[in-house]
C-alpha cells in the first residue's frame, strides 16, 4: 500500500512515494526554554512517520536543526544575564533528554545555525547574483516581487500574508525595504549579539536563511519532505522555499507536511501567554510512555486541547496495553500499518490496538511501531 500524506501546497492527501532513501528536514527548536507539549507533539508526529518509513524498508536522512542564532534566544539570554551559547547549550541538552524519554528516534543530523555561517554567506551572494535580493546599508533583503510564485506554499493572499507577517515578527514598516513582505537575509547585529564579517558589513543572518542553508548543505538541492508546526507555514516556510529556489533554480521540497497546534485553556500553547505544560516537568511524575501516548492519540493535522484528563486517560490505556499477554504481540499490526499509510492516522491505529487488547490479545510488537515499548 502506498503511503498517503496531506500536502500543504497541494491542499490534499496525496501519494507519498519517495525513493529508497528519504530526505527529510524538520524545523527544530530555538533553544531558549523547555520543550512544551505543543513542541513535543510536532516532533513525535514526525517520529511516527520516520518509524513507518523505516518499517516499509526505507532509510531516512532526517535533519532537525537547532536555531541558535535568533532574536528570542538573544532576548532570553539578556533577561537572564547569561551568554546566549550557554543558554542554548543547556536548553538543547534538556530538549535531547525530553526526546530520549519520549522514545524519539535519533535523526541523521542536528546542525546548529551557527555552524552554517560560511554556507549562509555563499547562499546570500548567490541570491544577490541571480537578482532576487538587494542590499540596503549593511542589510540584505529578499525581493519577493522577483519571485513570481511567492505565496504558493501557504496559498495565502497578500492581505493574509501581511497580517501573519506582522503577527510573527515581520518588520513591515522598515523604510529600507522595497516591499513590506521582503524579508531579511543579513542584518547588522546589536552590540551584545554575535557578529560575523561579510562584504555587506558585519552582522548576522536572518531567521529564514538559516534553515535553507542547513537543508541544502546536509541534504542537497531537493528534499522529499519538509515539516514543522503549522505556524511555520508563513512566513518561515514560504520564505525558505522562495530563497532556496531562487538560489538553485531547482525545486526545493517535493512534499510539505505540517503538524497542527496544541491548545490549553482554550488558546494555542504559547510561551508569551504562559499556558504551557512542559515535558520535563511531566516526566518527573509520569511514565514517559504515557506522555507519548497522550500525544499520539491525536491526529497530526487536527488542533486539540491538552487538559487535566490527557494523562489520566493515557496512563489507563498504557496499563491495559501492558497487561495484555495472549499471543505473539503482533495483534493488529497489519491494520496499524494500513492506518499509518492513510495520512498517518495514529488515532485509528490506537483504536485497532484498543480493540485487540479488549479481545485479550497482546500488542507488544504492534505498539513498538508507534514508539511505545511495553516491555519496559
């Protein structure tokens, strides 16, 4: 059975039939705070995809970046009075511990944005040479009017793009920009921010250029699947695609896959609002397998609410799954595979396993495909 996944650009569930080796890029963390449930839902969803691809006989080269050159990291370091790299190292370690506890598979590489400065400089020079960017003072901006299909990842109209850009850090009133939607590739650094020398002046890269440079460096010109939270569709992934294809002249991503947001107290989990539940706090008092199970009980494309009953329900399910002993543990495995191949329908797969357990069958082997090890 061919796997089917929703494609953000095509706005529909389509075949996902990559070659033997799957090239996959997922936007990772900006390491300035702990991993909350919304973050974990995203990374566990891609982990399920990676597991099923491996189960189908593929090898997966998944790159998950660490954005250690970015405004939120610098702002938090200032607030705490620490060096931004010290803050980043500590939070990256905490994130890695959370992912290990949640049984997330290792990825091919976890490159830091700061490791790609030479690549970024070359990338920007190429975009400038190809006429898709312009310099103003010591800054370099991408000219969205030169890229005719700008907006085709999000399928947003100009008004919607302007609104989201304003909400998500875009500097729409910057007089140096020719168009409010133009985005920065290189910019001067503040006095307490890292700075690198370039022919355009000392400074640091913009946010979007970092992922393009890392993806192209570690995976090549065209990748099979690019993912992240749905809040990254615009502006981040829209801009990433535009600058990458402007630089190479080739298709950047074959399939765009995005994971829905998680809500708490009726509002999307947000560090600015403080309505968060953190993984490292939960795993101090709960079985991490139950945390993972609470996450994957939701379809990756459906927004959902984290509530006080989320862990209660998943702990009860985990207990019932672990107690089932009859058989070889593979009950429901074929049906689980079919569900995952149908737009990664993990809730349907869980329902299959619930029914198998209710009938008295062991599902230990089947549960492992979902990353739940019942033998621990």
